[in-house]
C-alpha cells in the first residue's frame, strides 16, 4: 500500500514563505497528475496546484504568482513553494497523486499538513 508523507507546514507571518513536501512511500507507476489541495476552516477542499506527467502546471487563481509546484526527477516527491503568504491561505494542505491504470484512476492522499498564516 502506498502512503504519502507530507511535511513543511507550520505557523508563519503574513508575507512569509513555506515549502511543503510530499513523498511517496514507494514508487507509484503511471502517475497522471500530482497536486496540492487545501481545506480552510468552514470551507470545502479546493485544488491549489497541479502538475501533469508531461510537466504542465495549473494554479488556482488566488495563488498564481505566489505558489510554485514542482517535483523531483524520480517523480515520487512533489513540492509546493508558498511565498507572500496571506491569512486567507490558512488551511490544511493535502497532497494528491493520481495514477492511471488502463481506464481507471487511482487517487492517493497525504494525511494533511497545517499551514497557519497569522501575525
């Protein structure tokens, strides 16, 4: 069974930066996308950033220009660099890896890491 282990969350002041990491416990084959979601207090989980197996990236509008998603060369670790953080970025951040086997998607989720932006 594959586990995704996240790290890098914490408390930061507005304008500060954090780097989140998400590593798979073993190789995941046929990765389709790797991404980060977040769920703020009283809100639904939303997609923040995604990177495809071809390297294309997409971001939620409110984080464009501030957050950067990347992955390592082996393709089993995904990162999210968070810059110019705002209080509204406060949320639990979850990593997601989606694999495609035949015509079936398989989703793997991390346990979540708390990001709190406050002065």
